[in-house]
């Protein structure tokens, strides 16, 4: 938007380069101005915000200002309207997605990383806090990969330790008490598709070397069997924990961590992409 010159903000300003807040009665006709300050070829331009003697004042990050420099992520309040300043090149590489939504630079970068990773056979490790959408990212990765099999998800934190191996690799009839029928397990169910291992940091230590062997050999051995079964599976793992610290604490095998981190992608939390909050809220709770 700010290629050079200045931008006016207000209720009555006109022109494609200005920001008109026609429905905001608390905004003045010409409320404020953002001026681009050139600082030399080797430096990015700076933005100067000036209040234009407005009736209700101009606020930046909750503080009333008359004139101030704007930084990336600053939130300007004019009347009842909010404008966020974002510093990014005029041309930003992006990939369209109906699942990975958001207009922030962080989400454009994430979509590009996921699209690039989808076409490669490497294992993917998704890192991010709870609620950032690691499961959605795994769905889009699988869809974009073109693999003909299913996406199968396993929550490593929700399966009892004594059932984890059977759940992951399956079992034969009579493998243990109560095993009256065979079970193929998550790994074989994802044959020619994608296996999503959520909360990988909580996988039992006893199961980790067996998963490592399965990844290296592309074959699994069901509980109660001695015959390896080939499996063509692409693995995506995810965690909100600190995997290097878990390795240092000997709660997670370093060899498995090295095998899983073929491609590492970090998903940004909402606080790093605040401009996406209101659009996501409107999508979730549209007006009746």
C-alpha cells in the first residue's frame, strides 16, 4: 500500500491510496496521515504517523499519540476502527489454500513451506503451540502430496503404553489376552498414504526404537508375528513440546528425532499474526 508518499485515513478521504472509514462516525473527516520516510537505498523506508487534529485522537497500541514512528505489528486506532502496520515487500510469494487461512506474512510463508514439503518424500516435523492447527497442516500436506492412500492420525498422548505397539503396528490373533481378531494397526492403515503422529514427544520410550526401524526399513512387524510387512508410508509428526530438551532429558531418542526432522516447519501462534484474528472470528461466527 505504501509505495511512497503518504496515506490519509478518515471518514471522508478519497482516492485508491487512502484509507476511507466511511461508516465510522467517531473518525474525523481527515483523521490521520501516514508518511513514508525514505532513509537511503540500503535501508527500508520508515513510517511516520501524524494525527490531523482529529476530534477523538489517534492511538497506537493503546497510547494516544500526535506523531510517532510506526513499527511492524503496531495497531492504530482511529475512532472505532483499527489498522495494523505490516512491513513486507510489495510482492509476497504465496500459495492458495482453503484450509490454511490468513492474510498475514507469517501465514503466506507457512503455505509456501507446506506446499514445498508436500511434494517431497521426507518426514515432516510440525512444531507449534496447542491450537495453532498442526492437524490442519497435516491434512493439507497429505492432500497436496498426491499420495493415493489415506491420512491416518494417531495421538501418541492418548494411547495407553501397553496398547501403543499394537495400535501402531497391529497384532495377530492370540498375540495377547483378548486378541480374538487381527488388527492391522495405524501404520498399515496408512499404506501408500500418510501417517500423522500427533504429540510425538509423548510416545513411549519402548516404542520409539521400533518406530525408528519402521521408518528406516519401510516395514513393520505386527505384535505376535515374526514376519515383516512392507509399508509405503509418509510420516508427519507434530508436537508442542521442546524435542531437543526431551532428548537431553533422555525422554526421547535422539536417533528418532534426527529421522523425523527431515523437514521442520513451525506454525505461528495467533499473537504473531494478529491481523488474522478478526477474519477468522467472522468465518467462525458469521452474521445471521
